[in-house]
C-alpha cells in the first residue's frame, strides 16, 4: 500500500553532502534522509584521498585558489573557488567535531599530504581510506539525531513540482515519488525543501571507480523538473584504478603519487616527464590522457605505478588498505609495481546552482557531485570534491534555516499511479541496454573523442531513450529500470555538451578540435529552450498530473 510521508526537508542521497546537510539543519526540523542501499554504498565511503584545506602556516588561501584555477583550465568560477577555499578550514574543523578520525602527525596535528595539482601539502586524510572515516563518522551522528529519519533501500523515481501538476506561477518543488525496494511500492514524500545529493554518473562508463549506485539520478530528475545543467562533457577519469580481474573498482589513491610513486611502462621506463614538467604530479586529465596514449601506442592493457623505491615501513604506514588489497591479489607493493588503468571517476558538471546550492526550481537544492557550482571548471583538482560537499551543504543548510519560517508547507500531492501498468516480463531488455550504453559511452565518449564518435553515441542513446521510455510507461518500476532511465538521460546530456564544445580543454579532448578556443564559456543546456528531448510526461505522469 502506498504511503505518504511528510517532512520539513527531504534529502535524497546519504553520502558526505547529504549527511552534512542533514546534520547542519536546525534540530527542530523533521528531516528524511534517503539512501538507495545502505549509506556506506555512497561514493564518499570509497574515497581514498582526502579533503583539501589550508591549515599549514607555509600554505595560503591564495595558493589553494590559484592551484584550483590552474587545474580547471580557465573554466572555474573564481567566486565559487574563493568561497569554497575560504570555508575549507571551517569544514575540516566541523568534520573533526563530528568525530571523524583523521590521521595525525608526530605532534598530534592533522597530517597533511600532497596530491596532483597542489603546490603545497594540504590534504587532510585518514590513512588511505578517508571516505570511510568520513562516512562512518557522520553516519554515527545521523543515527543518533532524533530529528533525522534515515530510510534505506529507497530509490527516488521523480520530483513532484507545481509545473508537473499543472499549477501556475513559479515552478516549486513539493516532494518526490520514492520506490521502496523492500515492498515494491512507490510512496509520496512531501517536504518544504528537497535536496538532491545523489552523486555523479560515472556508471555510464564501462570502467569506473564508482559504486553501482552512481547513476546520475539527481541530475536526471532535476533536468526533467526543468533545471539547467552545465559542463556535463567534463568527465574525470582517474588515472590509476587497479587493473586486475578480481579487483572490481578498486582505486589507487592520488596520494601515492604525492608520496613519490612513479608511472612506468612494462619495461620499467618512466613516461610522464615527456608529457608534462610536473610529471606524475600533473593534474588528472593530463596523466589520464598520457596513460591512454601509451596504452594505445604500445597496444598494452595497463601501465604500472611503482612506489617500491620507498621504505617498506613507510609504504605500509601510509597506504595500509592498498597494501592489504594488493597482497590479497598477489601483489606486494613494497617490491612490485601496481598494474593500473584510467577509469571514469567524477562528474565535474551537473545541475546549476547559486551560492546557496539552490537550483532553478524553487526550494530544490543540489549539492556535492550532483551540482555544478563552478568550482571544478574543466578538470577537478584532487580532494576538492569532499571539500565542496561539506562547504556547499553547510551553505544550503544556512539558506534553508533562514527561509524556513517564510516557506509554506507543500500542497497536496497525488498518489503514484500504477493502474495502467503491468509486471515486466522482459527484464533482459534492461540488462542488455545497460551493457550497450556503458560500452558505447566508453568507446565514443571516453578520454579521447571525435565528432564522429559523439554523433554515433548520440544516435544510439536516442534509440535507447525511446525503448526505455516505452518500457517505463507500461511496466511497474524497479530500481534497475529507474537507474537505467536516469543514466541514459544523463549520458545524452554528456554527449550534447561534448558536441557543443569546439575545442579541447581540460577533461574534454577531441581530435577534431585539439586547440583551446579563444572564447571561454560553460556548456549550458536549458530544458525549455531545447529542441531535443524536451522533458515530457509519460502516460503514467499524465495520469498523476490529471489526478493532481
């Protein structure tokens, strides 16, 4: 039986961004925090590197700003960069206050390491499992909070807005339809404010470091609700994902290169000095392209990351989890190089927001990897992402707190309509389409692109859109169907943005336009101005709107 839930704030996503928002809201507000699986399946949990912030006297805010602008290849919004960096120390202090146990140095101060693109040691970390420490630390606080309802195994189907219900005036969010994976029912969640903290869309690619739930749900839902998206062509491929048939999506942190690890070809030759004067400490886009180039030039399946020249005790102390994982696979990183390949890692674009993380739809916020704040530009600098999650979630919490009393409760929302659908009998279609999508996205919209490849990808993604929308309109929804529907939508946004950019900048590299354009601008897609794939109501959506 369908249930209607009523809260003051609905937070969709249980990673660092979602939990930070929930914990920073006033204690008298009723908050629903939704997790697609268990909360530790969010991308935050798997982050190895750390949080970038200026805490050392030899460092400066200006230096952190400058490093970020350089890494972003001219596309960072300087006001966003400055805002994020200036609030970095506050964000780290808040995490410490929440009980997150970061690694300390010999003087019991926070230990700082260095990663690619950074000119100073400013990465606060918890050994090589920082995300795990943040995720578990915040989760303990969430579970102890009396005003936060943490609901697991919930998949958001779509946002409920005034415009979707045919109401006049400004478009305002009213809540969301949410699938309970345990019962199979779609419930209504009403709230004055809704925040999308669902992460990125790297599962669109065949090889990725992200968990299975990174399917771009928030970006797709915001687009269908009428929000602008920007710079979706900038997909960051982490240069060093462990290459082993039993490794799954195990990442080799950038901090290893920060501590002296070298990239080598199978014969032991270093190659990064030939591509950039910063060698292994160059920004991720440069390192990933160099690895991709060498793999294609030599016809090899991987390259090697070698830290064996460092003392064994140093390696074990700084990278205990990587050391243990590799040992389980027969690789002793104290003596052997690590086989690595690039893998899709981070979505730099997303839903456009203002300085408070609010989107184009009134009372709808987007935070973390779901959002486009202007911080990352054409290439995210290492460890700025967890920082962005905390800084902008705290900004959203302040804004919601200020506006709450003047924001009326949402109007009634119609129940989810399943009267015109039936149980699916061809789930193999979902599996096949999922595999097809990830393969052509990897082949045609990967590290190196061409216009022809992008056009081929666009043709295929449009065919998938038609198949999936037909399936969505006629069958009961499932988690797999919802994720595929969202991922195909976001993939089209990625391709469209890539076709708009007639240059090579940062993470977007095309053989047809290898040079920088003299005009620096974001790639912005606007739903109501678009002549393609304007978000439309399915048969089921029309029935719901009619009922409203």
